[in-house]
């Protein structure tokens, strides 16, 4: 099983390919559909994701795996084929979101804990049978200039991530470990220096918990937020964000980890791409670094598609563009000239 986990993890981060986060809950995707005047029905959700997964060229060249929502991993395309079979045919690995979302953490005002550990072993067995070979669990770390996060909140989220990761590996599923230090939380006025301090502390605690839980590091992927200031603070340069993120990761993340797949976390499409490319231009690095973006890969595709069959080609073209830009970024070869030319 160890070699199997390592092989899956390697495939997810190799060769510039990245992971499409298509695991939006029905509530979250409603917000994105509302912005494009698309009705949030099961059929529209199915048609939208089918549009992405059936773009065989994009999926085979740029997307290594797809994080799915519970509804989606069970859905069939309009022609009756399982959506998971369509993505596997293109060479992409199906994955699954298994957490139940962040809820208020009792006794810790302004902080959250991710729920979903109850019954997780049985759910993982079922998801493995449905074709999932990796999973995702997101921990939400609120940050401000002075007080948040607290040590207690960070430790509890780290322990939950470790328990989730152990259950995944027990069931032949690669865990994506996602501790997100919120860029766009409230008040969002923290500096990049504060982001570095908190991100380092969080990652240190996460890897302590992972080691205590006997996690095979070669069979897991880290999905961190970048070291970046709050959305309402003065913006740092692309080079500064890249430098501070890589420095933080080198100080906290063992080289044995199979790879790093960043979340976009409130950045614009192009910002997320530029930061990733600048980091990969700093090679050699201890691990492959790629993308695991949701909105930053999909926003343009949703807008171009608009819920209309006649716009499927336009939606796929928008998806292909962003996927290729991030593929280039994962190789350290993206440029604004490349963005404009495309």
C-alpha cells in the first residue's frame, strides 16, 4: 500500500500538471452560478462539471486530478457514463472532499474547527469503491494582527488533519492536507510578516501532529495558503510573496512530502498564477510545487458558459486557457506576455 500511495501522490504533482478543485458544496456553487445568472439545479451542476471533465485535451495535458463533491462522484453524464470514468479516460485521478465544513470552535471566539471525522473510515471505504484515490480536508485558520490564531485552535485543527490523513492512508487514499491561513478573513489587514509568522507556526504544528499520527509523508500532499498579506493590507510584490512562501515552506515542510499544491485563497486568477510561477522559478526546490485551484481555474469558464449548451465550446476554451497558464506556472515558465498572447 505504501508504494501505491506514493505512486498516486507523485502522479498528482508531476510534470507541471495540477489539481482541479471542483468540490464546491451546492451552497457555494450557487453563489458562483448566481453571479452568472445560472439556475442552481442538479442538472446544471452536472452539465457544468461534465463540460470541464469532457475537455479531454485540457484534462489530459494540464489536470492530474479532480477533487469532487459527494454529489458529483456519484453523478452520470447526460449520455449515462459516470463522470469519474470520463475524467479517468483523460488520465485524471478522481478525488473527494471529505470534511463537513468549518464550524465555530467552542470556547474560542472568532475561531473555527473542521468537522467530519465521525464515520469517516466507512465513508472513505465507500469513496474508494466509487473510484476516489485521494481526498481533501480543509482546516480554516483565522488571522489578525495580534491575537488570532490561538495555540489551542491551531493544535485542534492540526490534530483533526492528522486523524483524517491516517484514516485516508489506512484506506489506500492519498490525503491532501489543507491548513488555510485566511487571506480574505476579517479584518484582513494583517501584514505579510504576520502571515509568515502565523503560517510557519501552523505548518510546524501540522507536521508535529502528522508525525505523531505516523503519516507516510511520501504518500501525502500539502495544500497550503501562500504567505501573503490580508486582502485589506498594502500589497507586496509578486517576488516578495514568492520568496516568503518558499522560505516558510523550507523551514517547516519535510523534503519527504510528495508535493505541494497551493490553494488560491482569495487571489485573482492572474495573481495566483504569477505567484506560483515566481516560486517555481526559484528552483531547485525540495518538492514539486503545483496548483490546486477552484475559483481561480473556473471563474472564467462559468462566465463564458453561462448555463447554455451553445456556449460549451467557449466555456471549455476559457477553462483550457487558465489550466495552461497554471501548467506553465508550475514549470516556472509563465509570463504576462504568454498570458496576453494566449
